[in-house]
C-alpha cells in the first residue's frame, strides 16, 4: 500500500512536469500577495513583537481548547471538575494580566 501511494505521488508529479504548460510570463513569475502588488521584499525583518503576539495567541488559543472537553463532560465531572476548571481559568487569567502588565501586546 505504501509503495502504491509513493508510486502514485511520483507519477503524478512527473506527469505534471511532462504534460503541463511551460509558458513563463512576467505575471506568473511575480510574487502573489493577495492580489496586490508586493510592498517590499520577502527578506525584510519583522519586529520581535509580531512573533511574541503570535506565540501568545497560540498559547492562549490552545489553553482555551482544553475548556471544550470539560464543557462536554461538565455534568459527569461534578464539583471536582468545576474546581479544577476554575483553578485553570484563574491561572489563565493571571497569565493574561501578567502579559498585559508587561506590555507584550503593545505594538509601539
């Protein structure tokens, strides 16, 4: 099965190279940036704040995902589940207050 899958993938890629159109135009070679002309090169540096906000978004997003299974099993977990989730939410809120106080979400 693995050999058949790899074989199909390789044949598909090679068939595209052999049978596909090969007309290179200036439009095809230009950078696509959501239908707008590129503002700068791809080698420009981003501010560290951009990456920090992205990591914080992922962190808080993943933590919020843990609340969905709890919500589904809320009636079965009882008082213990409620206290555990309240502790989790307080910890999450304290972390959020900490990053706001540190100014991690400011872009200036």
